[in-house]
C-alpha cells in the first residue's frame, strides 16, 4: 500500500499534518521564508504538525551543504518541524511501485521523445518560466504504449483525460479549474535516468505521510490539477491546498535562488532578525 499509516511513526498527534518541502539546490530566500511561515502558521492555527521533506531528486544540483543550510535557516526563522526528515532519494522504491501500478492500470505509457529540459523535470515547475509544455501525444498511441514493464532508460508519461476540467477549491485563492489537454497535456512522471518527476514523488510522499493540507506557492496551482489526476489514478485521497501569493523583486520577477541578496543566510549575516523580514517582504511586489 502507498498510503501508509506513518502518522504515528512521525509522532503526530493532531489531525492536521502539513509539510515543508524545500529542494537542496541552493540557499533558501525570502520567498521561501514567506511560504514556510504561512505553512507554520496554518499548522499552529490547527494545533497540527509540520513535517520536513528534503526533495533531493536532482543529483546534479543537490548539495549536502544546502540541506544543512535549510535546517539552520528554519531554526533561525523559528519554524519547528517534527523529525525525522523525509529524504526523497531514499524512497525510490515507493515511486517505482507507483509507476508500476499506473502502467498496469493503463494510465501511464513510455515516451521516447527527447526533451531539452528533461533534467529539470524532477523539480517543481514554475508557471511563468519553466512549466512543462503541453505534450503533443506523439507516443501515446504507439504499440509499446501498452507495455506493463518498467524499462530502463525510458521516460514515462501520465495519460490525461483530454477535455476534462479539473476543479478544486484552494483554501486561500478560491475556486480553480484547468482543462486537461489544453492547460496541460500528458505529463512526465518518470525519467529515463531512473528517477520520478516532481509530480509523482510529491503525490506519493504526501499520501504516505498523511498530509492533510499542502501550503505552497501560487506558481504550483497547475501542478495541483496534475497531482489530483495522479491521486485519482492511484486511488489516493487528495489533501487540501493553500497556495500563497509569490514575492517578487523590484522588477516584478518572482524570487528565485539566484537572488543571493535576499537569501536567508545573507540576511542573517547582515545582522537582520526574523522580526525584520516581514518589513522587507512588504516592500516586495506580490502577485
């Protein structure tokens, strides 16, 4: 079973379970702080617990020093999380089991198309910059699309129900809807290098750790629609979603790890305190 009763193993006593899910590919910045604070306050409001998930499925960019830095930054921000930390790179067998189930049920198929940006697909996509383009379905109807075996060196996609509107109500931004096949197509769930995509790993880990509410940035609204389809295919319960507006720099671009001046570690070294960060956040544009 993918939805494991890990709630007790993680020492969780409340019915509310949230999570923080940074990737160790750079230093956390002020935008992360704003989102993590929102997650922390949501858990506090519900007398719940936060888990920490290390999304280290990018072997080229993940660094142990960034893992240590994110733990230090969270402590400095005053955000508490319930150990042990979940490490995605140690959970490949769970993701592989999910892919096998999707293949057996006919929801997934192999894709031989080359992708220039395939290496980025283990990361959370961002709507305005590197969101996965709508796939043209070239490999969907090939003869080997019915294969139930996981072949090495092959990419796999989820077959979406073209024309169906995926609806959900975000607890912060209200009703949302996306049309499968129009807003997004058959999306990548497994890479040919033997790693799951962000979408598949996220769904499996949220289910396995019994997450009741996902708090994250508004750039992942479309990913929620994709993940709902995965949850449906795997017969997993969907958590609630709370997407927060993004912080932006003075030019209107969303904050990213390239904004070294707004990295939490940089702000700490400049002598700022956590209490000062909201003033800096308010000076940045939100959208």
